[in-house]
């Protein structure tokens, strides 16, 4: 006997992971120079030099137990203080370590937050396009998942549609800005309008509607675009953050949850997040990485390589006739499929060894995602194949 739902999730992996595995197979068959794998958001720039220096310093100066032993369940106080200091300096907040929980990356953090908010009959809304794992995260927590239709072609938020979908069962709304997969950054005006809607509806329904702000790409922005700090706009915001992208550490599984003390029932929500993480076995994030974050919380990435790729890909594809919103952040380009027959389009792309992620999994059919966190040569050498692809439409 086994759990049928768990089996389904394990037997039917995400299309992103399937494409990535297919790309590895094709690379072995025809060589890496002939496969253009744009499937997985795996940072291609190295971690900042301060990270390596912090690891070396910790290894050289700290006792083994401090490096590799358990920390408190919520995380090392020095690391949480460093994060609070950085956020306070940047956003004019007064965050304390007691409002932060160090997690094993954004995925288990989101699961913990959703589980903390799960009540019988509860629902969560996600603004499309959204990260595909939001749905299994929410449903595994016991919440009903509903998607707000995408605001094409600009990919802000369809606020009127979102407001219609809110009801007494809505526990939370999930947003991701800079957005995966569109690269869009939600403007301050959009977030302020969203805050007004959620505030009004919370009063109407007699309970808070939390805003879960998933922020792994907060530091990855271009052209001076502002990424507003959402808790400064909406009181009942819970932030989930990961250093996977900003410090190029996806395999190290380190990030944090921020539950502002000003949020409704903040003490109970914080305790519920810890309890949900405990139930899932995700307390005590990697100790060495906590020491790294204590030293590197204020370090920012060098985005020049991503920006060069962004411009080359966006300019190259739009010149061919592809349509896409110019990404303001993250390292994704979300492109409109230039034909009505999506299945044939993706089959032809795969035949050209262009591995593109269909938008349907992000709640936005008719589009595809390209991860441009690859080498510049990969971008340049892929452009002739993109031309062949659109010329066949």
C-alpha cells in the first residue's frame, strides 16, 4: 500500500525537470554545443567572492560543532540579526531576529507558510503566470488552489478579476516579483492597489487575507527598476526568500521566512510556520550556510552577464517577430507562441534541440519560458534555430 497522491507527484515530474533530463540525454548523444537547454533556472554566474571567503573564514576560525552541528530550530541568531540589519538598512524597517525563520530554501519555506495558513475549507489564490510548484505545495497543505488569470501582455495583476475571486474562504494570495516566468516586476502602483483590495476584503470577510510574497529574485533587476518591499505596502504580508539566485547557491538550500510582528496574529502565524516546518522535518537549515549568510547578508550579485544575455535574447527574438514582455528582473524571457498549434510548435522546437518550457504549466498557455542564465555563446548560437522555428509557423 502507498499514498496515491504522493505517487502521482513522484511518477509525474514537472515538465521543467523532464526537459532538463532530456537535455542531459541529448547532450550525451550529440554534444553540448548542439543542445540549447533553456529549461532550468540554474544560476550560471559563480557565487560572489565574498561567499567563498566567508566559507574559508568559517572553516578556519570556528569549531566543528558550530559549523556542522544543529542550530536552534529557527536558525542562528547572528545570521538572523545580519538579515534583519540588511533589510532595515535598505527598506527603513525595524525587523528583529525574532520575526525571521531560517529555512532550507524557498520551497520548504512556502510549504511551511501554506501549511501554517491551512484551515478547513481554506483557499489560496496565485497570480498567473506563477511557479508551477505552487499548486502541489498548496494542495499538499490542504488548501484549494485557484489561479488568477494572467494580465497579458504586460504581466502585472488583473486586479478586478482577483477581487472577484476573493471570498470568505480565501486565506492568502501568492505573488512572485520579479516574476518567474515573465521577468516582470510588479509596480508600486499595482501593489498599492492590491493592498487596498485585500484590506477591504479582509474587513468584509472578518479575517485577514495574507499576502505571501515569494522573493527569490528580489536582487535580480535591471535598468534601475524598483522592487518594492511588499511588507511596507501591505501589513499582512509574509515573505519567503531564498539566496539560491542572489548568491548563486541553489544547491545549498538556505533562505528565510519573515513574519512581520505588525501582521495580524503574527505570533501565532510564526509559531505555526515553525510547527509546520517541524512536521515536515525542515527545521535547522544547513549550519555552515547560516554562518555564510551571517557574513554575506548584504552581498549583492553582479548581473552584467545576465543583462548581456537578456538584451541579446530579447532583441534577437523580437527582431525575428517573436512577441515578449521585456523582462525587468530574474533571468527569464516569456515569449508568445507564434502559432495556434502549440503542440506542433513545441515538437518542432525539440526537434531543433531548443528546449523551451510551455507556459501552460505556469497557468499561461500560449507562451513559453526561456531561462537565459546560460552562456552568451549558447544565446548567440541558438538564434539561427529560433529563426528556423518561427519561419516554419
